[in-house]
C-alpha cells in the first residue's frame, strides 16, 4: 500500500529510500519511478522533479552504496604494519559483503546506468578502490614508478575477494559436498593465500635486484 502522511517529506531523499526498499524486495529490474511514487503516496510525476529518469535514481542509489562501502572500509581502525592493515581491510570487505548483500549486488553485479557518469558514481567507486590502493602504497612505496604494481595488486585482491563473496551469496556453496568446516575457514584462508601470493610476487621481483647488487659488490672486490 502507498505510504501517506500529513508530514511534509524530503522527496529527493524519500525517493532514494523507497527505491532501495523496492530493490531489496523485488529486484532492480522492476524498479520504476512510478513504483517509487506509489510507495511514497505522491503523484506519478513528483519524483521527476529530482530524477529525470529511473536510471538517474538508480545511479544515486548505487552511488550511496559505494559511499557507505568506503566508509565501512575506512572504519577498520589504524594499523602500523601495512600487512596487518591489509588483512583488516580484507576482513571489513568480507563483513560488508556478508551483512549488506543488497548493496553489494548493486555495486558489483548491476550494470551501471548511463546516468551514473554525471551522478558522482564513478568518484565514489574510485574512492572505495583508493582505500585499498592506499594500503598497497604503504607496502610497495608511494613512488610513481610503483603505480602499475599497486593497481595490479589492487585488482588481483579485489577480484579474489569479490569472487568468493559472490559465491558465498549464491546457493551453490551448500551443494558442493565440501568437507566439514571448510565453509567457515574460507574467509581466513582466502586472505592468507592472498598474502602469500603477494609476498612471493614481491620476493620474485626483488630477487634480480638483490642479485645485481651482489654481483656488483663481487666485481668490485675482484
């Protein structure tokens, strides 16, 4: 039933809340401004005062998901050791995906509406990604030459975390015949393996440099 009230509402904000509620209940595919208006008990034309189209409203909903995601990641606390900070960031990522499934699907499993280009959606998504890049810069160094490696590792980490989060949100996990307790161990195991992979990658990249320094030292002694 439409919601009616004698109290004036902030229609712009109310549209976002109503759209979010509708998506949680019925999915993003059926979202429309007409349905939002019906839920708010306003005329069908009223939402158009703030959102020219359904895609403009959807872009705002997704933008706020990314904003809240970044704030959630930022709230992990301070860690002097960048590797501990990376592990804490991973735990926050996994916790957000598990506790905010609707928002997570909107961010990563919903095609961005074209209106997102003008809504600040890309800026909020980049901010969330920058939280991870900032930690990796503490590991690799902030020099401009390290930017490609930071970006590569950030995408490696994010894709692995996203893959596991998406699998966990599906029903397939319960049908794989996994050994007892494996499902509970997956989040910690994933973070551990990401840490091992990164450490190994760093060691392999640094080995030739260390060998070159060693060879140079031996040649001087000779």
